[in-house]
C-alpha cells in the first residue's frame, strides 16, 4: 500500500486544466521528486493533496485512508505537513517563536492563549520550546534561535520554515522548492538534512524542486509534470537522461547518483530505491556532495 496515493486527480481553474488525470504514489520512507517547468501544475497538486483546493476528479489516499474530502486541518492532523513556495512564517517574531507557533495546532489550546501566556499554558509552552530547540539543533539553526526572523537572510528563513513544518510532527512532508534562493553550499546542506530526516526520523518526503543536482542526489523516484500532465516518471538517472526531460528541463546538468537508503530505525528499504547501495565515507560524514559542482557554474535549471 502506498503511503500517499494520488489517483487520476484533475484540477481545473475555469478553462485552465492545472492537473490533468495525475496519478502518482509515494512509498513510506521514500523521498520523491516532482519537477517540471513554471506553470506545470506542481504547486496546484500540493494544494490538492493538502486540501487547499477541492479536486474536480480523482481520489487521494493517505496511509490507505481516502482523504479526498477532508478539510486542510484534518489532513494536517493525520500527519501531512507542507512548506510553501513563498515562506509561510510569522514576521515580527523570533525563530523559536515560529517553531512554537507551528506546534500550537496540536497543543490543545488556541494560538492566542499561547501567545498571551496564560498560566495554564506555561508548562506546555516550555515543552514546545524544548522540542523546538531540538529541531533547531537538528537542522543547524540554534545560533538564530532568538533572532527576529525579519532580520535573517532568505537562505536561513527557508530552513526556519522547514523547522516550523517539522515542529508539527509530519509523517509526510511536502516541500515546495525548498532550495529556492539557497546557495549551492546551502543546497548541499539541505540535501544532508533531508537524507537525515528520512534516515533518523523516518519522515517520508514529496518535494517540488528545480535544483536538479539536489533532486538527483536525494530522490528515490521522480515524477515530471508538463502543462498539467504527467510527462514521465522513473528513477533519477533514467529521468535525468530521458530525452524529452533533458530537452525541456535539465539542459545537460551533471549526472548525480542515487545513494538513498532506508532509515536505520526502520530496517526496511524503500521499494523503489536501488538496493544495497552504500554511502561513500564522505557522504556518511556529510562533508561533500556526490556530484561535481564546478566553481561559478550555475546549478539551476535553465528555465529558472
Ligand atoms: N488559484 C488559481 N486560480 C487560477 N489559476 C491558477 C490558480 N493556481 C494556479 N493556477 C494556474 O494553474 C497552472 C499551474 O500553476 P502552478 O502554480 O500549480 O504551477 P507550478 O508548477 O507550481 O509552477 P512554478 O514552478 O512557477 O511554481 C498555472 O497556469 C496557474 O496560472
Ligand atoms: Mg509552484
């Protein structure tokens, strides 16, 4: 049974068919990529999966449960968390407060109560802050803990947003262009974080991403959208060398390698991951990316 099962989803906006009969699956502990040019319908599909938009046709199943008709907050409560293409953070508050606010959804009292600090919420707030600190440490943001987010560079904010989504304890993480605005080095670090999320916490990820080296490095499987339809799907290397994909999207990016493996805790490999591939020592140490990154050469796809 797929973890996420999108079956023949169609979403129209008036005469625009943003998603036409899209079928895709994400297995538990997989990291799956969703790529395609601007306007292909990627964010729309996320909005259908999370319930922001009702679908015109098709069904969406999460962990075997039909969630097609559920409300956004009901899907979130089931463990579907998402980041936004444009940052979904609360301006004027600190990094820590953003991660705490994200948890209020599941804390059992209102956001306002949490913010005004009613005595009954004090112990809970402490717990939420403790958990937020753990997440900040995990993604390497502890030094920014008490800074107001308005003062931080975009690259840091993207990771703060990832932290805020993680604070909601998602089982399925939907990431909309997590590396946009990041430097190549920051993208490498993001790749490390995503692989560790799967390996150490067992999170399943579906990510929209234009940065091909990152997609190829971390994804077990890739779906390519074009003009609202599914152009192709496959293992990263196959998709990367698919003639239409090269022509339309990749523009001769350097080849990467799919080294993804199952989370340690799970002891079970994602079904579509090439089995038995060991990480290199450098990968394990988290020091180097596993693709060539020539100085000064843009790593972003040409249509960006
Ligand atoms: N709320 C909306 N109302 C009307 N049309 C919409 C709406 N949301 C998306 N669209 C249209 O649906 C199509 C797909 O848009 P979408 O944002 O899903 O593309 P995308 O693949 O995420 O593109 P990008 O890479 O630029 O983020 C576009 O033609 C867009 O204009
Ligand atoms: Mg988009």
